C-alpha cells in the first residue's frame, strides 16, 4: 500500500468504517511511514476539536443570523483576509456580551473557515451542498439517469442544459460514474455527475453554465477551496462558460487530488 492510498483511508479508519483486512493494511503502512503517521495524528486532533465544538450549546437562529451578517460586513471590507484571526476579535468581543464563550468559539471557527478559503462563502456553495445531500439521501437513488458515460448524460439533458465540449470526467483511479441528474442552484440549471470513490462514498461533480445576467450569489472566477466544519467539503472553480464544483465527505487534500486529475475541462 502506498502513501496516497493510505491517506485516502485515514478518515474511514478513524470512523471504524473499514473492513478488517483494509484496516490492517493501513495500520501496517503507518508503522513504517512517519509521514502518514503524522497525518493520522493531525486527523485525530482535528476530529477531537470538531467533536468538542459540536458538543457546545447550539446558538439560536437569531444569533447565527447576526453572526453571519456581521462577518459578511467585515469580509466585504477585506475580501481576502490576511494577518491571522486578529481582525475577528472585535466580532468575538461584541458577541461575548450576548452569548459568552460558545459564541467566540463559533465566530473564530467560522473566521478560520473564511481565512482558509481565501474567499467569502456564498449561497451558491450552500446550495451545492444541499443539492449533494439531497441526492445522497433521497429514496429513489442519487441519480435521475444511471450511466457510466458522462457524454450520455450531457446528451440526455441537452434540451435543458447547453452541452459542453469537452465533457468533464473524474479520472481518479477507483472513481466510478454511476449517473447524472439535472440540478437547480438558485435560478440556474446545470448537471450533477455522481461518482462512487470507494467504501460507498459519493462525490458530486457539478457543472453549471454561467448565467447571462449577473447573479449576486455566484462566486467569482478562480479556484478556491471552502472547508465546512459540519458537512461535506467543497471545491469550486470556473472558466468563462461554466462553474464547477466538487462536493463530498472527503478531506481537503482528497478533493484537491480528485480535481487535479479531472479530464475534459
């Protein structure tokens, strides 16, 4: 087993989702690989921090809306944050009077999310996540059209979504296309290609034609990663004609690896 395969399975190892044989293979690799062992220790610390945060009292919807509005206001002034989390302390101090320590934890976590992404999160991203979650949990299955060829999916929905050339393809070894669906993100329609990437994990690859008129919730051009502390990871990028998104319950490095090996874009 090489380092790439071992790291791909670390989260499943921590969640005890692997078969016994696979579990032993990864553990054997970790014993002889200090680099992967450090990755495991880091993942364990991150998981502990997330669990500790989830154990904190949940804020009310009204407080959450105030937090989001305040962060959006500050992020509008500094679209690309720099200089660490110091700039978010005024927000934390203001909310401490209302909610106490849990509010500070929540604000700093959300701020770190924005700093890590280098961009402000948008409703576009949230709708991608909801579309992905809905496809995974619906009773009739994650796809409207079962298919193993992405070109077949594009042809099937060409009356609804303008066909692209070339067609996007997830070329990661072990990734299997199971089908596609028409999806709606805000006022726009696009395609969702659904892949299995091992251990039953589902990854959604979105291709959304850029609207003819400006929509305020659409992100700007350029690759960026947006890590969500509670939910799937999201990778969003675009070109002159389309916006693309990868959504899945995978670590950041795995999503980036999948995107780097995509063909046809």
